């Protein structure tokens, strides 16, 4: 089956249906990449309810996260009785970067910020994905202009054409909070302090009511540049009509 057909098919499927398909077909060869945002804790709740034994979750510890994020990771792990696999950046690369450009290099230029994201996030992600057939993310179209055209299933051309699932692509913020409250899911306490989107501590701030939900991330940059490199926009658009043995079912 080609990616174009799957994109069309998955658009009408619920998040639970997409997750069940992925866990049934790939088991531990697919994993959720979690930064423990609102969407991620929802996906964890869904995956555990569908098949706890096949649920695999990993996170990227950049070394610059908020304490509230670490607290939530432990809370989620204990609540669902699951293991969270953690990937760290290469210490030598971090040392060289900081010694050369300083701790707060990200504020000096877009190039520096992307360098920091690359070392602290992108490189660890590449290691995490190296043994997987695909990955699951909590991306939603409503989150930002750079994510407005994501599909529920894409081919990730930056990672050897592995498939990438975004089961909550069409969810609204209202739907997200409704699910969290109805299912009593723990979430990051910073969300109650005006942080709709949470990343590294020096690159995230609270936003005012009515501001864009991503406006607190890299607030000194233009909205069109606000991605860290983990997500390549519209990868599937470039590969529509192509097939992959991963999609045969």
C-alpha cells in the first residue's frame, strides 16, 4: 500500500484506532517520543489501555529541562507502571559547544539555537530511532503554522523513510483538556502557570491569555522558524504514491 492511500485511510480513523494498528502490527518496534506535554500523556494513557505490554516510550533529556518535567516523568512511570527509556546528548559534544559558545548560545543566533537543539535533541533522537521501524508523536495541526499540514501518518525522510504517526493531528486544545480531565491524567504543573507548550527551561516561558500556544517557545524568533529539527514538515507530501514494505498489511 502506498503512503497516499494510508494518509487518506488514517484521516478518518480515531487516535485509538491508529495506535491499536501500530501496536498490533509493530509492537515494540514502534515507540512514542514523549516530551511529556499534554498530548503525550494522552497518548501514553491510550497506549497502555490498548496494550500495556507492547507500549514503548522514550524521552530526550537535554540537560536543560524544568524540574516539573522530571517530576511528571516519575509520576507517569509510577501511575502506569511502565518504563520510560531516556536518551541523553553526547557529553563531549555538549562540552565542546558550551566551552566554545557559552551556556546561553541559543539567544545569540538562529544558527546557535539550532546547533544546541541538534546536539541536545536531534542527535539523541537519531539514536533512539535507529532500532525502530517508526515513531509516534503528539503533534497537532492547531499547535503552530509549521504543523498546520501534518498528516496522521507520514514517511519520515530524515530517518530512513521510517513511518511517523501523529494520531492527535486533528485534535483541538479543547479536546485535549477534555480527555485529560475525564481520564484523570497527570500533567505538567507548568500548564497551570501559563505554559501551554513546554520544552527546555531557557527556551520556554509563560504566555499571556490569547497568545498563540507556541508563542512561549523560542519567543525571540519568527514563528516560521520555531522547530527544533525533530520534525520535518510535510515529509509525506514529497513521497506520495511511493510504497514501503513497512506499510504492507
